[in-house]
C-alpha cells in the first residue's frame, strides 16, 4: 500500500510539472508579441514617421500609365491621366490622394501654394476613389494637378511603395525619385522639409539637362537659373 501511495504522489507531481510547462509555453508568444510592440512604439515615438526611408529613393520612378479622372477639368480643359514619360524633363511633385482621406483636405491649400511655383509641376494619383467624389473634392478644395491618374485598384500606388494616403514624392528632371513624404503636407514640414527637397531637385545637375559650352565659358550650363551667360555674338574673340 505504501508503494502505491508513493507512485500516485510521483504521478501527481509529474502531471503538475507538465501542466506548468504547457502554461509557460502558451504565454511565450504573447510575451514576445508585447516586447516587439513596446520596441515598435518606442522607435515610433523617437522619430518622425514621415521620414521612414523608401527603397525607391534614387531609383527611376515606376512606369505609371493611368487614365485621367473621368469628367475632371481644369481651366475648362480635361485633366489628362499619367503617361510613361510624365515624370521626366521637369521637377515633379506627385501627390497620392483620395476624396475619402481626411488629411488630404488639410493639405489641399498647401498643394495649391506649391502649384503656384512655375518651376515645379504637380501631378496626382487618385487612390481607389470614384470619379464623382474626386471631382467634388477638387471643386471644393481646389485642383493643383496638371495631370491626375485614376488608380482604381491601387496597383500603381503599390508600385510606388505607398503605405496609405496621403503621400507625396519629389521626382527629379531625370525621372528619379528624390524624396518621399509619408503622411499629409503640413505647414511645418512644407517649409522645413518638402520645399528644401524641391530646391535640391531643382538645382541638381543632370547629365540630361546640361550642355558643355567651351566656346565662351568652359562650364556646364543647366536648365536651372544661372548667372548671366553671354550669347556667342557678344563674346569677344
């Protein structure tokens, strides 16, 4: 009888130990998840989400061909969609937006401000929106876009690496992405970040936009404003 009691005691201890181990194993994934969540929020709080780097920076803009927003007009003329060469030849600001996006309403006046700069062209990608709602939105808040592609299924935006709307890109004359802003344009980041990035793109020397003129100056002459360059007829031989 004594031996049987000891066996029962040992069995109970073993069952208790196994139960505790299973309980610990059940909680391990939860602990790992909470730890990762804490790290994520600490890192998020330590920096500006709008400065998350993009793997596309420095790379050619994705080939984007999208139809225009149906029925959308600007100054009495239809607003075209996006073509394969829409991002070459001039510094471009691409804004990804939607009528259902609340922050897009807040940044609209700032985009209109950027559109007044004749050195820059403003293009748009209308993300997963209806043409009617998009037209109503632009009629109310203003239309800064000289071209606007309707991305009905969101695939074009995915190719640009868009996390959500709004997002804004600066593309250089050479068609390469120079900067990406995640989140809405705000007065603070417009003056301290976006405008400086646009200026950098404007004054970047591109081999496609420069000519070598040894006849009278021996220097590179690019498309951006430069000091007075005399005409050939004015140069004394």
